[in-house]
């Protein structure tokens, strides 16, 4: 058995991990009612694009959310929630509603606790409202996952990760560089030539909000999906 590193286009990472970029339309917007809400229930909003204006984290109109920005790291399916607090005139207040613009990435409860769904990465806007005032903050969800369905030993994994260049015998065949798939389609089957029986491979996909490592055996004709 020999080891090889497969270097592939980063453009397929959203398809392989998150099913599409978080900024695309069609995601759901979730909201939760807090204390003192009038005729407001807990539920899921309709389909559509961004719930909020295209403004940065820490936006305020009478309310300030603390922290203005936060990061949640999803590490192989687990993460730690982030608690947000609303401030008005220097005092903590309790908004009548909390909401997020991309509920498939993270959700917020009626107390301002933001929890990642642990299924994808991306940027989420959090919004709180109280008596006509509102405040916004941002949450960056970093999705990290290691896939080793073939139980490749740790010593082999280490050798693959220490490789400084691509295997000269390995030729990438599909998908083609810069190929883009519409959101919602199943991820493409990865294909390459030049491998041998019992070869071990390491594929590393990175993006702004995604870090995916795959260890696999792939006898010729080498494929992975």
C-alpha cells in the first residue's frame, strides 16, 4: 500500500458539506418570542432571502446586543452555544422576540441563546426587538469535520497530512476545476486516475466557514462520494 494526497478544487466544498453557500436564497428564518411578547408565537418564518438589511454586526436602533460578534466552532458534530444579551440605556432588557436569518445554520431561543445546528457553516445575523427598538449581531459558524469511514490508522493519517505536494502519479479527472452545481443537488462523485490497489488517500477541503478532511481507500478506478 502506498499513500497519496488528492488535491482538488475548493469550489466543491459547499456542495460536499453544506449543500450550498449560506448567502443563497431559500433558507428559513427562525424566530423565538421572549418576555412580554404581544400576540407573538414561537415558530419558523417563511421561505426567502435575507431577513435583515445587509449591514454588519453590532447594528443598533435603540438596543445593543452583546457580544456584537461571536464564533461557534462545530467540531465533528458538537459545538458550544453562545449567549447574547440585550442592552438599552445601559441596562439589560429582555426583548420580546429573537430571530436569525439562516435557521439551518444556527437557531436562537427566547432568551437569546444561539445554538448551531451542527450541520453546516456560515454567517448568521441575530436580531432582537423590544417595543419598536432593535439590535443586531453576527455569529460565524465554522464547520469542521473529519471523515474516516475506512478506519485508516493514525500513523497513515499523519503521513498523508505531512505530504508537501501532490502525488505525481495521481491525475484528477472529475469534477473539473471551477465547476459549480446548483444548490440542492447531490454532491458530485470525486474521480481520479493513477492509483493502485490498497492506496490510501487524504483530501482536504477548506473554505471561509468549512474545514473538511477525508481519509479513504480507493482502489482503481478511484472514486469517492
